[in-house]
C-alpha cells in the first residue's frame, strides 16, 4: 500500500499548478484521500479531502476557495491544484489516505511529500 | 493558530519515560478520538496512535495514548535515540468541521 506523489515544483507568483498523488496496493476508489500542508519550519495543516469513488470533496475552512482537490479513479490518482500561486503557498504538501473507519482511526498512509516553492 | 495545544518541546535520557500533552475543547478532543503522528527529521509523518490508544502494526508498545476530558496524552517509555522527532496530536473538530492537528512537540533524547 503506498501513495506516490509528483516531484518538486518551482513556480512564480500568479502561476497555476497541479500536483498529483497516485495510490497503489489497495482499492483506490474506496478510501478518502486528503492533503496536508507543512510550511517551512512549521506544523501540519489539514487542507481537505476527496472520495475518489464519486469525487465528493470537502475543504477545511482555511483552504476553501484557495485550492481545488480532485481525483480520477480510473487512473488511481488524486490532485491538488492552484489557479494563482502566492509566495505563502511555499511548503511541503502531503497526500494521505484516511482509514476506512473514519478520522477516529487516523491517516494511515502518507505520500512522500511534494515541495512547492513560489518565488519571483 | 491551532485549536490543539502541545508543549513546544520535551526531553529525556535514554530509558526514561516522557509524556506529551494535547489540550483541546469539547468540540474536538472532548467528543472525538485522538490520533498521534510521529515525524522523524526530513521525513513524512507516520501514524503512531489511532482511536486514542491503539497502535498500528509495527509501532512498539513503548508508545501509549490516553485521553481525559478535553486533554490527551502520549507517553513514550524506555526512550530511545530513534524516538527523537516531532509529535503531533490530531482529531476531528465538530465546530470547525475539519480535522485539526496540534502545535507539535519536539522530543530530544539527551
């Protein structure tokens, strides 16, 4: 069971970006996939989640309207995208699998992280 | 600022027992199970404790979790050098309608 994320990105403010997270070793459609941000030297922040089976998504209030979370179950891949990056979007982004027993049972699989650097 | 508060750091010598607290409120810890994550330096976090006190396969029984009211704790007994890491508590917050992480505690093995 693993989540493999796309590689590091270096972008300019105002650029658009879409990073990916490919699941393998389990039934991708049946588990919620979430995204977690870690800004440089800071803690973990929950961004939102998507259910690949029907593409339902839910966002943390802090990230609603700032990013788009989606998934394509046909290729077992989830995405996190920005339409206009800001310098404050710089950080490491982890995709995570939520346990099929819900948040009580935690985020049981983590991707390796994708580093996003935004600078003029 | 996170709604779950942890001490910024704690330390111990090898073999000692250390505990990490996580303080929340009735809308998060008070009404939901707590999870703990371990983040070793320069690596992705890993689930350490789920459902307040259960350990995933492969996690040593030196790690234990508990909860009382609106606070939770992680205990590490028989501290080892490889336990040096950042530790995060986390739970669902019904008021924010979001999963929330604690402020992180850095454990140093002296």
